[in-house]
């Protein structure tokens, strides 16, 4: 058995999959590098996408890059590993699969997304969109996970701002439940659950943090973390990659607003954000995509880990009012 192959293993007790990725261990073993690897991008893997001041440029031209997509040096998945569909053995099953694991890096080492101008945030959104569209050509890609870790408490191993994009050959349990909830709500009510939620939030107003012509951002009625903020389009569509140019401009604006409010109000906290967009394995017309953004403070303790439930001490309405007032 090749020790470096990534495996997905299924736990029938919790109905969860885990990813065992031995190649990732090399990341922890590597010797301390002097200086930032992303500030000398030419030392990294060959880019798959390069932006230079708003224009997509040749991947060989790294002279004037402003945003770049590079394969992760320590990937969870490698693209063309031979895939093996589910192998079952009594109560155990596992999958081996190829996959992509890439980093989206913005040029300025010091500037997190909150501090970047709108056109540079839009470049990052362009990269998410273009890579998802390109991944559609690969059978082993069933689901694309886009996320961003900023700061130590959020699990970022490099301080240089970067997002990650990872393809996985299945839909994890938590997201499967989200998709099913949208489907079931639609069957019962002939309406999208997120469109309905957006309507309710607009009526109630008190949980809204920011809104522009195409997007709305609010603290959910029952947030999973304190200050968790949902950013979602007003127009119903299930796939992030179908976003228009104009909507991308609005999304860059609302992202900057929300992250700046975190930066000012919560003193430049560590944070994660995560894109929930329809998986690529089939159509999900009744799903409505969204970003979930959340600052990270204390590590999760026993109850939170065991019950997967945080205990915020601030009402969501007060969390929203606090963020709204950060200008
Ligand atoms: Zn750097
Ligand atoms: Zn909708």
C-alpha cells in the first residue's frame, strides 16, 4: 500500500466521513522557512491562475501578479491519484479519490481581505468562480469546498492572507442535511427556505448587519458561533459560480463591510469563512448558496465539542446591533 495515498473513511456510528491524509504530515515536519513562502511566490508550485490588476494573465507571467491560484504544496488530495469507489468491508467502508487542493493568495502580506480595495477582493471571487467552473470537467469532483482561515485561532498556518479550495468526492453529512432541509421545505411550501429566511430577516430588521442591492448579511436566528454572519444573494440561485459580474462587485462590497466590522469591533480577530454552494454531482435547484463568516475566539470546550453546540452569551439581535454600529 502506498503510504501517501489519501483515504476517506466512513464511520457508520456517526454517519460521518473523515479524511486520512498522510502527505499532510510533511507540512508539520518541514524545517522553519526563513521568510514568507507566498511573498516569494516563484518558490511555490506552478500557478494555475494568475490575476494582474483585474485582468486574467498568462500563468507564466508572475511579474505583476496581484492574485494567484497555486496548487497546495502539501495537498489533502492530489489530482490524478487513481480513484477507487467505495470499498465495503463489513461495517467499514472507504474511498480513495483524486482531488484538487489549491491556494488563492493575494499579493500584500500585511493586508487581510478587510483592508484590500474592492477590485482586489473581486479578483479573489473571480478565482473561486473560475476554478469551480473548471473543476466541473472532472468526474472525481463531486463537491467543492472554498474556505478562508485568517489568524492562528482560525487554524491558518501562514500569516500571509490566502483562501483554500478543495474538491471532495462526496457531500459531508452536515452539508447533506442543509441540502435536504432546503429540499424538504420546498416540497412542503413551494418556496426556497433561504428566500423565506431572507424575507423574514428583512421584515424583522434587527439581525441584519449590512445589505446592498444584491446581497444581505445577517446574524442567524440561532447562530452556531457568536457573531456568525451569513452573506447570501437576494436572487435565488444554487450555484456560486453562476454569479454575475455586477453581483461580484456587490459581494466584494458586503464582504469588505462585514470583515471591516469584525476588524474594528472585535479587534482584528482570527476568523474563518466558508462557501456553501451546490455540489457538482447533480442539480440542486432548491438550494440557495451562502457564505458563513465567523470570528474565532476561545477554543471549543468539552460541551461544545461533544454536543456541537456553542453557548453564546450575547443575543443574536445584540450581536447584529453591535456589528451594525461599527463604521
Ligand atoms: Zn507573505
Ligand atoms: Zn432561494
